[in-house]
């Protein structure tokens, strides 16, 4: 221990005598360790951090990967009948349950607010093992038919809307016009299940909150009558009994679920819900972790080169110490201690960088990273940073100290011998050309990967959605079933609300729909066109009001929009998109043709241009129905679209008092400009492009600095050689090219190796790319040109310095 302390003291004194070297090395390592630690904190928080439940080890999700002749494999839940089978017969499960998104409007406040809650099976809620802060949780009796409506509040809702009252238990609040008794308040850390998703909505104050604001009990599932048309699936979770293994439970569940409907094949998987939740971002996070490790390796290479360059100036010192009896082991130990001091200091700086970067992730939309609230710097992350710092320091110290300690000959005591040694064995103590080639190759891999992701993002945001987003705003209003029980009543309210909004300044047109632009119902039924059976068809369906297409700016290709007389209790007319007409009408005129789909007999009155639900999705055949019919599900919300010449935010603000006059118990939510919502929907590819671009820029800078350091050291150690060349008549251009050739050769070798590695890396990015292939030639060519151009600039300064050597001064020391 005393030896270690003495080595650290010597290292500190040595670094204090060389503050510039110490600062550059520290900052370089802080950058690499900070980037690596930041991505690890995300990987750990999203993919590895245990769920915060006492029974998390026994908590599993039941998944059925389903496939058919018409549909590629999807990871689905189980059917209601399968759910009942498990509830009735499973012996390895302590509880089986599900949850669903359950939004409700809270009234009784100054202004009604829309809350996003979680409807959960009582057994599942209890099985998680989390004790309420106040009162109790959900019980089985709460799910029975005829049970009194009850609610368990989140800590956030309790504090925000009820002032943290300690007497909140057994009071009644009004949710969707239904008096509901508060039976419990959960602790602050309980935020399950996550409501994050690409289609998650903003609450009444415009916040994107992924944690439930309350929990209610869902009714038990009942057996459904088997049909040949299709089936529904439910996300299913279970709590294993103590001592039961996942393979045991999986074997029993497989036997109890039974076969799927005809034409569908499935298998059963029991998975960790944490892993299933993080599956969509698993690949990109692993890729980014590998990317920042490359950045760290480049940073380490630069520090090695700095140490080797510094060691060349200490050659005489090392020779004297060796002559006085210092062993090579001691020199190695002191060198490692010096670098450990730098790397640990850099690790501390890296932790500060990681803390700031992870804090900035809070500004991301919650759906970009599942479990985003669990991403933070804690003991595990700090231990990781310490480990990276120590490993980096030891690796760098051993390599550089071993190279430096090789120069211990007695001849190094003579100045002339030092110069001879430098020229006769230039590779002994100079920065390693091989390391520079390696960091250039790594920079090329990161540059190419970043270029592919950035080009993919540009392609994505350039996709024509089919409507004009500029000047378009949207909002939603929840319509409680108790006061708005029928489609006619809901349509009447929507008409009155739309009429009030039309009177606002700058409003051009207003229209309604049963869904937002990013979602619509999907059916899979036999389709008949003019009596001809064309087979089963997967069609999207959207209920809309008159003026819908004019408000959204969607061109009418043939025919017309809906009129008020088209709105009948049973739909009789439809408007189809171009994709439908192209697939099922083979280019013939669509107007007047009859189609039969599900229980509908419809006459086509119009064809409109294709509209995309999401940018990256394919355009699907779609039928539009009058808004009085809500498709394949009963919709209890009004979705309003407003075309305006004013700021969309101002129009949305003006709509709130209008709603209060029409019905003071309703709340506006998910209100925003459509342009803003499109930016929100593309947040994931934007983040991927930004992270990869930042890593690539840092890697390129470090690689170029490393190349510059090699050439600068080479020029400094060959001053006399260049002086002699100049004295013998060598032209400046020849000397300059001599130096640049060395740098360009290193660049060329690194570029070739990097492009080969880039092609392999790009194949791993294929699932993250949109509109381009992994072998995108423009991206590879741009990377090669950018790196070569930057390398030329890095080589220019040392090469020009070589031409300015004064032959007289250079030879005077001989």
C-alpha cells in the first residue's frame, strides 16, 4: 500500500510539471468515458434494471407469436377464451391478468382535466406486491359485476389535484360523470404500467405523461362465441407461484391455451415484461453502445500516442534511472500509476458528462425510450464508470509504459546517441502508426453509420403524408358514455362544437373524425365488388364528417366528399382511397360501384388521394364512412380538425372556453398543431441520427487529432533531416509532399479498413433504415471524401512546418 501511495504521489508531481499534457489527456478520456457511461445508463435503465416490484422475479408476460398465410408474424397476447382457460385451470400461476389504457375526465375542479389511467385485473395488481401509501389497492371484489366504482390514485394525481389530503380515502370524485370512491394512493415510485407509445396522447395541460394517473379494476373476461371471421387478443401477464420455474409454467400454459382459429399458427412464450417492453429499442441501444465503445477506444489511442510522444522527451531521464538501478517493473508501475490518475480523473469528468446527458433525456417524448424515468446515474452506473476508467487506465499505462521502458540503454545518456537512436529506430518511441490507422478506421465506421441514419431520417421526414400539415390543428374531447350514450348524441355534440369553432378568427374550415390521423380501425372480412367475391381483405376504416378532406387538404381524385344527407344510422355510401381503387377496381371508374364488406352494403361516391397514418408505414386500402358510424368499435371521443390561417396554438386556446360553454364537464386534450405532432412522431429516428452523428463527429475529431500528433511528432524528431535536405537543395514542395505522403498513407489504409468494417456495421443497421439500403453508395462516398479532406487539412500544418526549418539552425546542434 505504501508503494502504491508513493507511486501516486510521484505521478501527481509528474503531471503537475506537465499541465498541458495532463489536461488534454484528461479531457480526451472524459469525453470517451462520458459517452460510454451515458449510453450504458440508458441500456441499463431500459433493458436491465429490475422492475421496482417485490415480486418482479415472478412477474412474467404471456406472448403468442402469431402468423398466417396473409399476415407476417406478430407478437400478440392471448384471446379472451384462452384467458378464461388460464383463470379456471392454471395451477402454476398465482394470478393472471391484463391491463388497458383507461382515460377519464375528472370534474369537480375549477377546470375539468383529462387523466390517463390504467385499468388492471385486481389479481395482477395485488400480485405485484406493492403496498399503497394510503388505503388499499384493487381487490377481486372490485371487478365483480355490480361492484361500486372505485379508484386508486397515483401519488402525482393525489398531490396535483387533491393537495395531498390525508383524508382523501373514502371520498368520492367524479370520473366521466360517474361518482367514484377513492380507496387508495400508491407510492411515488409505482408507475406501472407504462402508457408510453407512438400514439400516446397529451393530457389537458399538454403534457406527455407515461405513468398512469389512477388505477381502476377491469371486469373479468368472458368466453366469446367462436366465429370464422376473426378474433381479438389481450396483453396477458401472470405471477408465478413461489418455487415454480418459467419452463414449468410455460409447459402448463401451452397445454391450457388450446388451438388458435383456423388458418393461424402460434407458439407460447413466457418472457420477462422488462425485456418485452424494451424489445423495440434493443437493437439500436446495443448498436449505440458499440459505437461509443469505439469512441472510447479512439480516445484511449490518442492518450497512448500522447504518452509515447511525451516519453520521447524523457528518454534521458529513463536511461539515468535505469543506470542507477531502477528496474523495468518499477518504471512500468510508475507509468501505470500516472495514467490511472489521469483516467480516474477523466472518469469523474465522464460521470459529470453522463449526469448532464441523462438529465437532458427527460425532454424526450416518453415513447422514444421505454422506462425513460428509470434512466439515471446511480450506484450501478458509477461502478461501471469506475471500472471503465480503471481498465482504460491500466491498458493505456501498460502499453505506453512498456514501450517507454524499452529505451534504457547507456547510450541514451549521450545527446548524439539520442539523435542517432531516433533516426535509426524511429518506431521505438514514436506514436504508433498502427494505432492511428485503427482510430481512422473506427472513425470511418462511425461516420458511415451516422450518415446512413441521418439520410434515413431525412428520407423519413420528406415522406408526403397526403395532407397539408401546415395550418392544421387537432384536438380531442372525451364523451362519457353515461351522458353521450349513442352515436347520434355524440354526432350532435360534435356538430355544435365544430360550429362554434368555425366562428373563431382565422378559421377556414372544421371537420370531425372518430380517430386521430395516426390511427384507424382495421377489419379483415370477405369483400365483394359489384357482387364479385374478391376474397378476404384487410381494410382500414375511418368515420368522418363533411368537409373532412377539404379541411385536411386531401385532393378529391374522383367523385365527391360526403354530404349531410349521407349521414344515416346504417352506412350506405363510402369514399375510398386510391390504393383501394387500384387494388380492387383495376383502374376502372369507381363512382357508383357497390361493395359489401362486413355487414355493410356501400355505394362508392368518391375517390381521394392516399393518406398515410404513419410515415414509415405502407399505404393501405381505406374506406371512409359518414361520422355517425364509428367503424368496428364504439368510440366515445370527438376528434376535431381545424384549418386556420392563424397560429394553431391560438385557435386551440380559443376552443377551450367554447367547450366550457357547451358542456362544462368536458375537457380538451391531445390538442396541438399537426406539424408539431409529426415532429413528435419522428422523435426516435431523430434521436438515432443525432446520437450517431455526435459520436461520429467526436470520433472524427479525435482521429484527426491523432493523425496530426503523429505527423507533428515526426516533423519535430526529424528537424535535422529536413535541415540537411533543405541545405542540399531540396525544394519546399518536395519536403512538404514527403510529410503529407506519410499522413495520407495512414489515412488511405485506415479508410480502406474502415469502409470494409462500415459495410458489415451497416447490415446491422438495416432495421433502423428507411428509404435507403445498407450499401448506400452516396453515404459511403461522402464519408470517404469527408475523411480524406479533413485528413489533408490535418496533414497540412505539420508539412508546412517542415518546409520552414532553417538549415543553419538545424545543423548548428551537430
